[in-house]
């Protein structure tokens, strides 16, 4: 092999031309962990302002707990997300969720893993928000499951795909208000193996924390089964969560 050709192969390995920033498309090298360029990284809508100690929503209050969590005492122990659901993050989640961009699970889960370590989560098992059989067939994949798969590898945790199932087809949550979302999810989920979660710290994974209706419904079932629930999502929206 000629030296020039060999050198090109080495350079292609060190500085591949097919790895691009997931936000702007600029080329990257393999040293970039989250597939995000140095220009986009500081501009992302991080959820690092004052947040509720429980649900993780941004708040503007002297109280460490938002009114929603104070009045309703959520069944999960803590919920966190590295980002707010806005700007580039909103766009990329929609692409991941609706445009078959399954490759985004890996870099997005890496941001989530940093949040896991940042807040000292201590879990033994990962579960995720399930889709109904009809929705899974329609979309072809469950974005929460893809994130959970990647997190299981990064965090070296066991993932169980057969514990939480969706037993009732529901309306899309996106068009419903907070009260309607809660009603829509009544009796929608079921815990199959209660013994597997009893006395364990469970990491519940989803893509976006909106009103928290879905997360609350599943967390309530897990808590009743004896689990302590930690919630991790890519982003948190402030749409319905007020202080």
C-alpha cells in the first residue's frame, strides 16, 4: 500500500468526514462525545436555572418546590432533564420522534447520562414509557425505548422491557390540557412483574416531560409495587407547570 493512501486511511479514521453535528450539520471529529459542535453546544436551552427540587421544572420562587408538586406530592422521587423543550432541542426531538431519526438516540442519551450523574441518581433497573401496539406499529419504534437502550449501556444498568406495558389505546396527549391528559391515561398502563421492581430504585425514561401526566401514571403504579422512581427525560417543558 502506498504511503499516501495509507496516510489518508489513518486521517479518515481520526477525522472522519461523515460525522456531523446533529444540530447544524457541521463536520466533527471522533473526539466529540455528544455529536454536537463547539458552536452549538453553549447555545442549547439547558435546564440549569432554578428548578423544582422534585419535578425539575424551571421556577421563579423562593420555595424549592413548585406549587404543582407541593399540592399533589408526585409519586416519583425526582425528575430531571438536561434541557428545556425549546429551540434546537424541540426541533431535534420532533425529528427523532416523528421522522425515523433513530440515530439520534445515542447522542441524546449521552446528554441524559450526564444529568443522571450530575444529580447522583442511584438506580438498579431501567424501564421506559411504553407505546400501545397500534402506535408502535404506526411509528415503527418507541423513542423512549431507544433512549433507554442507550442509557442501559452507558450507565451499565439492567433494562426490562416487559415490566411496564400499555393496555389501553389513548388519544394523542399533544392536543389535550392537563386535566384531559390525566383522564386520558386512566387505567392505560399495567405493571406485569411487581416482584422485579419491589424495593428497587427504578429509572423511568421518556423523551419529554410536559404536564407529567404519563410519567405520574406510570410512577404511581411502580410506587404501589414497592419501587422508588427516578425520572429522566431529554427535555422539560414549562407549558402547564406554574409557580
